[in-house]
């Protein structure tokens, strides 16, 4: 073929009419806006979940601290009670020892003529 018959063969196809391009752009924009709205909604839900988990964690930490404090106070009271009981036991043992000594002395006095 001659050169003249091929002129215009490699030319790109004509651009779609402006109205069609505008419609495509509006459709893409609508899709982007819908995606944006969905992502915003998901973001709000996730933030709510995060806030709730943060509150739960704070409540759990406070509860744990309160439980630790109660255990410490209980241990302290148990220690005081144990110390008091140990002291009382020592007093009773000392009294029992004195009573045994007096009993032995009384027995010896009774047996001795």
C-alpha cells in the first residue's frame, strides 16, 4: 500500500463524548463517596470498640488493684491474729507449766509425811 492510504490508520479512536465522560466521572465519584461513607461508619464502630475495651481494661485494672489491696490487708490481719494467738498460746503454756509445777509440789507435800 501506499503511504497516503495508511494516513490516519494509527490515529487513536476519538474520545468519548463529554456527556459520557461526565457520567462516568459522576459514577466513580458516587462509588468513592459510598466507600468513604462505609469506611467512616466502620471507623466509628472500631473507635467505639476501642473505647469500650479501654474502659473494660481500666475497670479490670482498678478491680485487680482493689483485690490486691484487700489481700494485703487480709494478710496483715491474719499476721496480727497469728501473732496474738501465738502470744496467747505462749501465755497458756507458761500457765500450764506453773500449774504442773504447783501440782508436782503439792503431790510431793502430800506424799511427804
